């Protein structure tokens, strides 16, 4: 196997060649042999077919298969993720915690719904009050941090909570990226219903309910904007469109698809698993980048059928962490065959990602994947039988199955089906980087032609950054030279219109019976008002889930583009223009036999500037708390006008006539305030000095008067640059309470 860049080889060897293999070919041979053993009578023939598919790079099994599937492997878990249930009792929670730990020990990710857990402060049968679902998530999170597989890999998790749960507001705020570093082993998503979206669109009230009892009623739009705001600022939660998902449940008569795996590509009931593999679309493009470029649909169809057969075998050869998972998996035989490399394939076909042509082509590929998968699964029944839960009449009445071509429905009616649901599009991050030679991941566009990627070193959380090039771009430069002009069909994630990206995903989703794992990378400088409309647009287009990544949010990604336009910038803030007159309050304080007169000036109700006056000779003896005006004159001089005892007093050029030794510090503080430095930060700096002098103590005491309940209307740069609302200070960060814009010092 030829490696195009060192990082692909390095990742493959570190992640998958862990059983003494010396070459990738040796690894592929062992994987093919192990999975073919499910076919006792034709294992040798199947082994050769599987080996050829693996070594060609056209079919790539999921990571757990590549890492563990060996005849001699001590770790026989070949599935990436599982789902469990969490019941509303202490015993139920800790039974689930044990199940979670057993799955994590085997290297699997875990997904569950916590909507059954009673709200915070609900009465308990034995007395006391419930601590709420979010508190239990912290226990699961700590467990996931503790249990590692192979000393390197921690288990990924996802938790869902229904939009009508009384603790939904706390859940939405639970993860705030680098701001609170909470639930770091979890993704979180909110289960959205059709009724909620209707309430949002009609500006109706929304009841937060548990066990039929209404705990609280809120405005639906408020809740929607709260969700959108946290997702925009902190990249979570995602959304799980539960009614859309349920409409396309092939097993609707037996269970609900009410949970999902951590990456969101498989929607399934509790105690199910992800049995995954992907076809690398880039490997099916012939004559790439030329006018003769085409996609080999016949070859693709052959490997789709082989992929279905391979993954069905995996269900027989794998070990299961729980008996309940084995029972559910073998009864319904759910698999997830998908694709990766769509972004690269489109570029190789000279089609810009997000264009009308790209949507048409991606749709054509997805439809072929669906039709060939269902046809192949039905054909497997001739030698293996249908999945045990199969009911032909009910199955053929499922909404998704109704949309299959007539000849495939006829085949299913006659032969049955081996697998209840078959297709997905997973993120395929590591396998795309390694076996795929850094092809674009899953359904995603090309992230960047060159970018930096954080790679775990194997020493705990330690990671290093390496420069990586996209596979299609490497191929292009190999054909036309490194100095070639970038063609317009090389479209990267930062330049794709968000709505076009959703349109493409929606077009593919129509032919995918599970879900699609896709993170919409927002363009830099995306405005919140534009962003929040994307949630509704994704719902209306029929997406089953929706997740975004804001590069200017509080959570950093593992991929960092090195495109010049995307390099991190130092944001300069310009002070709002000072009007001629500003209202002020005069503070007069005696400290250690010294008199300090400090004048606080305000712009639009926010602290904007401070002055310090030397008044030890009682030249301007003004009562503490007197209100007045600071008037700026030409040449930079300032006058103070105060009304006292029904008499207007004027102190001309007071900053020069009554100059204080401490006035320089006051000027620097004014400069900081005008340019948006949070007041709490200024106070912290004044009080942290070990040589805390009297003036600093007095000034800090006065400034604290203008903090409001732990928050502060931001001084100087008090208007949010996005929505123009007043900014507040929270936990060391400047935050807009309306749209979620934030900036940390």
C-alpha cells in the first residue's frame, strides 16, 4: 500500500496495526479472514473478496473492525457505538452506569436519552429532592474520563433531552466549551418535536412537563433562541428532530428510534449498536480532473453489495458487551453502510460542492447506495434468512420502504430482508485520514487544501499538530504541478453557503434510512440573526439532526485551517465617540488622612471614564455623590459642572488645575474602559497587586458600585457588535445576553 503523506501512515500504524502486523496488507488479510469466518461454507471465497475490497481502498470498515477484527484478537468488539436506557430511579441510574462502563471498557461509545429522569427539586419517595438529569450526566462523564481502552482512547458519549423536559434550560446551558469545560466526554442534543416547531412559528407558549405535570410555561421562541444562542456561541447542543426520525422508522410497529450514537449517524432504539463501513467515493472516479471524468456506478454497485455482506457477517463475529444488546442486534440486524470522500469525488469530477450539479450528483450516488443495499440485503435471505423480527406486511408499509423502486419491493415481499435498516453517512474521520489518504470525510466538503490537525501522541491528553493536505488536492498537484492555479471546483468548507450545504445534505438524506453525521462549518463572521434561521431551515428541509461549528465560538476543533483568510486575528475594538457632555457622579472619600475625589463619567448609562482630583486643600469641596456633567473643551481640557444647594458650580480645566499624582492611572483605566475591557477585570487587576496602595483600594471600592448582581453593563464598547444590545461581564468574558456574542480576555 502506497502512502501519500506521512500522517496517514502514522495514524494507520498507531490506531490499527496493534496486533504485530508488519504491513497494511497483512492487517487487511487478517480482517478479511476473521469476518469471512461467519460464512462456514464459503469463507475462503469471501475472504478473497473482502481482502480485495479492503486493499483497494474502495471499502473501509469502521475503526473498531480495523483495530480488533483478527482471528487471534483478545478484543472482539467490532462495533463503534451502542445505546442504553436510563431509568428514573437510583438503581436504574447506577445499573446504566455499570452498563456504560462495560461498553466503554470495550472501546465503544454510548448514547442515551435522559428524558425519563425527574426534574431538579422534584420530591423523592424516600424524602428529599431530586438533583436532576444534568447532575447524573456529570457522574457518567467522570466515569468516561476514568475508563480508557488501551491506555489512549476514552469513550465518547451523547445525551439527549426532550425539549419539553422541565430541566431543558439547564441542559441547554450545560456545555459552554472552554468557558466551563463541562461534560467534556459528552455531545449533547435536544429532541425537537413538530409541535415545538409549530409553537415557535406561531409565537405560542410551551409547557415544560414531566409525568403529565406542568412545571413551567415559557415562550417557545424564547426556548428556541436559547438553544440557538448556546449552539452559536459554544457549538452545542445539536438538535435531534424526533418526529422526522420516527416517520422513517422501518420498525415502527415494534420500537421507537429515540436515541442516537455519539456522532449522530445511526438513529436506533435502546440496546442497539453501530455496525459501520464506508465506500470511498474518490476511488470510483475515473479520469479525474479531465473532461472525461466520470463515476463508475457499476463498480460502486458491486462494492455496495459486498459491504452489506461484510457488515452482516460482523454481527456474527463480534462480541457483545451486554446480552440485551446482542439480543436486540441479532433480532433486527441493523447495519450502517455509507460513504466517505464525497467532497473529493466531486472535485475530481470537476463539480463545485454546494452547486446544483453537486446536489444532483450526490443524490444519484445516495439513491444507488440505497437501492443496491436493499436489494443485496434481500438477496442474503436466500442463504441466511430474514432478520427474526421481520413482518413483510408491516415492513413494506414503512414510509421509507414505500419509496423503494417497485422491483425491489417485490423482491422483499417474496424473499424477505436480512437487515431492518442499512445505510448511514458517518463522519469517518480517522479512517478517511488513514486508509482514505486524507480524503474528505463522509458527506463533508473538503475542509481545506492544507490544514493543521491535532494528533494525540499516546501520552494521555498530549497532542501534537501536523500539517495535512487534502487527498484530491495532492492528486491534482501530482498531475498538474504544485504551482498550478486552484480550479473553481476545489471548494472548501469555509466558502460554501450554509443553505447550499443543508440543501445537499437534505437531498442525500432522502435516500438514507438512518441519519447523516454532518457538522456545518459556519463561515467566519456569521451573524447570529442569520444563524438562528438555519435551525428552522434544516428542520423544514427534513434533516434528522443538525449540528454546527462556529470557528469563533468557545470550543476549538481538532482541525485548524491554515488558509490565510482564516488565521486567528487580534480583534481591535474602537471606543465609541465621546460626546461633548457626559453625565458624572463625584465621589469624595477620606482614606488614611488623605482625601480622594474621583469622578465617574457615563456614556449611555455605562461607565466610560474616571478622573482623579487632588482636593486636599478643599479647593472644590463637593459632597460625596453629587451629580454633574464633564464637558470636554477643544484642546483636550475638561470642565466640571455640578449643581449643589440649588447653585451651579463650574470648575474650568479641572484636570490640569487640580492634577493628582494618581491621575495617570485613572487615564489608563479610562482608556481600558472605553475600548471594552470588562469592569470586573479592571477591579481584579487593581486588587491583585501585592503592594495595594490606598488610592487603588479606594478606586476599586468605588468601581465595585457599578457592578450589577455579578454582571456589568460593559463600558465603552457597551453595544454588542452583532445585535446592538448591552453587553454584560460573566466569568471573565464579555457576553451579549440577547444573541450570545462573547469574547474572553
